């Protein structure tokens, strides 16, 4: 059974860029108090990974598997490609994962 793994990555913007973005958004959304932006990785696998495999995949992505950690308070908004979109980046990332021994990654 196929699964989708979720990994949280690094911040998407520098602190100064995020502060500027927050100020700009506050002009349109006066009740906005705080924003965060970070990379997320969604990986389809053909079967569950072991804990060791998940840890290795997290190291490859420089990310951590989602689960148990505190998410920022508020509303989560994900910005993703259209469903069905296969980008050159995702194709290359899949190739790299497979070359690193992750044959369960689709």
C-alpha cells in the first residue's frame, strides 16, 4: 500500500525577508500577528520505511519527519504545485533518493 511521508524542512525565508513579508501581509490582513514559512517534503513510498530509513531520508533532505512536534499555532496554508504536476526537481530528487538506496521511494 502506498503512503505519503511528510517531512518538515528548513525555513523558507531569512528572518529579514520574513519580517518584510509579514509587514506587507499585515497591510491586507490587519489581524495577522505572526507568519512562518518553511519547506515541506512529501514523499510517496511503496511501503513503510523503517525508523532507520526514515532517519536517513531526513538526513538526505536536511529535514525531519513530521510527528509529535509542536507546529506553529494558527492556520496552516500549503503552497504546492497542481496535482499531477511532475517537475524536473521532483524527478531529479527521486533519482537521487534511489541512487542513495531508497528503492521504496516512488
